[in-house]
């Protein structure tokens, strides 16, 4: 399996789907967009950017809610040989000012609802954006800005793609910032192809008959694969949703558009199962679900399968590797584990001495595979720390059992040593979530009165449920080794999370430090 040296991923998708011109590629809140129209609009966008003076490999900031304009913008950039920088839609003006300056974006494409915060960011950033396109404007545009739709209408589709190389920089994704400042992660045209060939097709088994719906937004590495790379590589249809993926919003799409494959995250699945509006099995058409972002507790997966008769295929990926590299498989799901390495990727668990650890012991997770990012832009220190030769250090800790299944043990900076023994916060969290009253939990280490590290659990209860700390501690003691139970429990309304749903345990540690 290999690619030619010259390769443009947008052109690759367009050629794959030339015989599907009338088939729906996307269904969003406004209607549907066929494969033929997707290509035409993307090539018009490529021409518009070229005419505006955006040159090859210059960056274009994409600050857009999920709609069919998103893939048009992303693929149009790739076709033109410019580099889309997809950013989180839930950040602050200061965040966007940093990203504009850091990426030196020459153009920006923004959803109308996000225009005000981007204008604020542009006023703060020392770098000047020369071209601004606004998707679905609802009022007068600022001076110098252009209506996205008008820009497409005025352009003649670019006749041919820029002659990019497979290993040319194709696009950037900023890391989610669960451990601090986001990093500009540089991916190639080829990386998208590799994730489809190694995971989307053989593991998920997607076909043109599938309707895909991702709760994870397209600016997220997980969502980009779910809602663009994988379905478009097989000619499937994708449902897009601009609003937040609340249980109610998700259920409306499940019942209206009847997706066959749903991509979510553990916190989302937990929230849906706790919702009184959870639809009946016969009201949906799900054949399979996928989970990533954080390890999926087995209890949630079991309850979901009992409700819908549908497996949740849990896996782990990263912004740096673009998508999932360890996964359960349809028909081979071991709940509570992340499964086995995806074919085409090598995985090692290493100890503090850098040597592989034996089965059953916790080790740092390293991955080697063809979808790894080139680097973090303008961050040599972090690049060298993460991208080590052919290997990528994930920052996660895992164990492997004798059957070859990998089980999440927490982030490297979240592992706790209690009484000289390592404790995985995730193991304690997963056990707490087996209690019928618990919706979510997060476990950190705190210092007791003698300066020793003890485990503390922050717990969010399900609506209408009550339980005290002593009962939860006893519940954990019955299921785990005694030293692992949380010495302290605090009940809170909501856990701090990134915009992509990852629990920010460092925020809880900061809270403890201020106490």
C-alpha cells in the first residue's frame, strides 16, 4: 500500500466520487449538498483564494461551525495548495489572536455567528489577515470582508489542483489544550489518505450505503476523520450539525436522518444514557458507534448495547497521529479495553528507563505509523520531545494483557503514586461510574496533612439521584484493591472540560492548590 510522490487529497476524493455527482455528500441544517456540487464549490473556493493572492503553502484560518461550507472550505484550500488551519469554535478572542499570529494566516473563513469574536482577535493580533470570507452572513459585512457564497459565485472553478506532494504540508490542527497552550500540529496530504485506508475502511467497514454523524466537530482530528476523510473515501453521506451535540440535538438527528454510524465520546454517551428523552431502539438505524477522546468505561458501553443492540467501538487516537491507532473491532469488542493496534501501526509500552515493559505493567505509550504529524509549528523543543525518530510519544499510559488488549491507565501527567504504588485515575473513575447514581467523575492526587499523596474524586451525580461519600468509597473498595479507593470525595455540578469534551484534571489540581 503506497501513494505516488505527487498527491493532492482533495483531487483524490473528487476523482473517487465522480460517478456519485447526484448523491448526497452532506446534509446540514440548510439542506443537502451532492458530491458534484461539493467538487464544484471547492474548486470555486480554490480559485477565489488564488485570485485573492493567497499563495501556495500560506495558511487560511477556518473558524466555522459544522455545515457543508466547512468541507467546501477545507477541500478548496487543499485543492489550491494552501494550508487550512482548522480551529476550535469555542475559544476566546485572545486564543484566536494567538493562532492568527502563530500561523501567520493570510486569509480567514468564518461563520457569521463567529465573526464578532474573530474581528476582536484580528484587532489584537499583530499579524494582518488580507482576505476575510464570511459564511452565511446575517447582516452587513465589515469593510474588506466578502460573502463566502458571493465569492464562489464570482469564481470560475480552478481547472486543476496544485501539484502538491504527498508529504507536503496539507493542513494544521491545534491541539485541544488539555494540558496547556495549544500547539499547531502540521499534517500532510498523505496523512488523511492513510487514516482512511488503515482505519476508516478496514476497521469501521464504512460503505457508500452508510449515513455518518459525528458529535465531534470537524475542527477536531477525530471529527475530521469521521465527517470528511472516512465517509468521502467511500462515497457515504454525512449529517452535519452546527449546534452543540446535546442529547436532545443528537437524538433529533438520529430519528430524522437515521444515521447508521455515530461517532461520539464517553461523556456524550453517558449524558445520552442519562437523558429521559433517550429514543427507543426502533426509532433509530444505528448499526455501529465509535468512541474516542477518552477511554470508554465498560459500564457505559454495556448499557448502550443493551438499549440499542449496537456496539460502541472504543479506540484511542491523537491530534499528532490524526486518528485512531488502537481500537476494538466490530465483533471483537472487549469492553473496558481500547482493543488492539490498528494494522499499519506499531505500538510500544515503555518504562521510565525507555525500555519495553512486560505485559500487565503500566508503561508510556509510543506509536509508529504513517499518519504521524510532521511537527509542531515553531516549537522545536516540544516537537523533539513528542516526535522521536519514527516514534510518537502519546503522553498516555497503558497496560497490555497477555491476549494483546490494551487498557488505558491515564495521562502520563495524571498517574498517581499512592503508598509507593502507581494508581490509575481512570481505573478509579471507571469504577465510580458503575454506581447507578454517578454520571461522571474525575480523580486527582492531593496532599494529606502529612504531605502524602492521596486520591480525591470529584463526582457529578445523575439528576434526581443522591449518594454519600462513604457509600461511594465502600462501592470502590468492593471492586478494586483497597489502596485505590478515593480518600476524599467532593460532589460538584460540572467537571471542567476542553471544548472537545476531555476532562481537564489540571484545572482540578489548580483548584486544590488555591484551597
